[in-house]
C-alpha cells in the first residue's frame, strides 16, 4: 500500500453552527432505542412491556465481547420491545419508551470505583460508550490493551473534517474540563506518555482552547492539521500525526497507536465522575432545508422528526435527509429514524443539493487516483468489478477503501464510485468465503 501525504480533497466547510453552543432539547414524548448502535454483537433487551425505567437504567446488556450495553435515555414506561429496520436495511431489536417528561434519573446511578487499569476499562465498558465520531466501535475493546507497553501514542481526533458538522467542535469549546479530566485518566490508567490532538486549522478557537487546557502537560501536544478531507479518517490521522502506516488487516495498536474521538474522551470522563452512562448525544442539525440550524443535545432514541421540529422545522421541502455529513452520511427513508449513539449530525437537504448528477462514462483523467488518501486505484477497481475479477480486486486491496468519497467528489464524470466499491467488496467477500469452503473440503 502506498500512502500519499496530504492527499484528499478540499471540501466546502459550511460550518454554519460552529459558534452555536449546543441547546438541550426537552424530553420527547417517546423514544425508540435500538440495540445495535455499535459495531459487533447487538445488545440483548433486559426490559419488557410495562416496565418503568429511569434515565440511565440498563435496558440492553452487551451481547458479547465486542458489544456495548444500552441505557434508557428518558424516564417513563416501556411500551414494547420490537423489531425495527435500521439504515442498513437490517432488522434489530429496539426498546420503545413513552416518556413521563420528568427525566428522572435511575435510582441506581453511582460513580464507578476506579483505582487501576482493569477497573478503568470495566467502567468504560459499563458506560455504554462507543466511538462517537461515527464509527461506533465499543471503546472498552479499543482501550482493553493486554500489553500497555505496546501503546506509544494516544491520538485524540478533533479533526471533524466533513462539511456542516460542528458537534465535536462544541465539545472542545463547551466541555474542555471533561476533556482535561479524560486526558488525566488516560495518563493515569493507560500510562499514555504521548498524547497528540489532531485538529484542522479551520477551528482556531478549538485549537486555542485545547492548547490552553494542556499547556502545563509536557506529554500532550496539539497539532494543527491542514483542512483537507478526510483528515479525520483513522489511518489518515495516524499517518499525518505520527508518520506511521497501518498495514492492511492490522489495527492502530499494531503501530503503537490508539485513536479516540474527542467527544468519546469527554464522555468517558463524565461517566467516571458521575456514573451517568451514555444516554444523550450532541448533534449538528443543518442543511439547506432546515429553518434554524443549530447544535442540539438530545436523548438517544429521539426521532429525527422531533429533532427537526425543535430546530424550527423546514424552510423548504427536504429531498434528502442524512445521518452524518454529506460525504459519508447515510440517507434515511423516514423521519421516524431515531438518533443513535454514533449520530453526530443530521442534515436535511433541499432539492438543488439533493439532486443526483447524471453519470457519464469514465474519461480516465486520474483525479480519483490522485485524491485517494490511501493511494488506491478506483479506475482499476471499476474494471475488475466489470470483469467479475475478484482476484484482481483482492490484489488491488479494495478492502482498504474507507468509502470516504474523495474519488466520487473529484470525478468530473460524476460516477457513483462508492456504490461500486461497496458492491466490489461484497463480491470479494463472497468469493473469499467460497474459496475458504473449497479449501476446507480439499484439506
């Protein structure tokens, strides 16, 4: 794999809400809390219809090692436990809660006892915290390092490189004390001797704030990164902060790094201080169809319909609604979609912005290749896919593609390259599975 430093694309920033402190949304009338808001095994519901719950009460226990518990985000009555269809089209269990409007904390809430590394990781696991920048990987699994001597650098991701999104920026400005506590926890229990913040240069106030709270700590540095998307991609961030390349099939820890989103870090500190697990999310509400863009703190499980209503509704008919940003966000089919743990933004786009451009044939200009932050070759991917050549896809390392969208953004022919890459990955998975089964038979 070849890495191209500073490759990527310059996207419009459109950080319309960066100076807007997050408003706390009142309790909605009801919430729908999915059990699969993280990478790994879904949580298992532990409540049933008719149960009365408080904010922070366990409603779903972790379904395995790579999993995360789920907690009630409002107080009220469980009306049912039923299946819902997620944004990926898969069915998952969800707990439906009718709010009593009181936001009464669960009486069992108490700060965890943390005196050593094992208790620290256990507390993070119990908190229900996952990667809050959008990835959704259970944070306790990431921090549960068997050999702490392998950790050379802890990287704090404050890049927030997608257009519109400013929820992490508000964390850095509004929750600096939580971030400082989080740094102290990493130093005390993870033994982190080098901590590096990566923040794009288009966030000068956030950079200044992080430098201010870390000024007395020689182990911590704040690095200003060029405003080039996808600066916040994990492998890109590692390379641009440390010069290290994460090989195919390897994890950041294999090159001595752990990467933590800045809001994830703040949430860890809050849980260990208060004992209140992850029950709410700060998200940016923006887009050309939104009447009053803003940052909101909302209970997890709140419908997008309620979120947009609190943001003043729509000034134009929304033709596309996204969870996340315009580069990697997922389009939703209904405003009944609930806010999840890893929801950092929702965008409602009017017709002009939502309209798909007409595709044209590839002109082999090479812009997609030049813009790929991982040095991959989308042109070759497309050719191999058209020939159903899975061996070529494997050799070209299609699985390294992080679907950031730089290639499609830079394509003058407006080709939907990411859809093709997803299809290519699916074809390769099927091929590899069939090959493994055949090899097993022949063994």
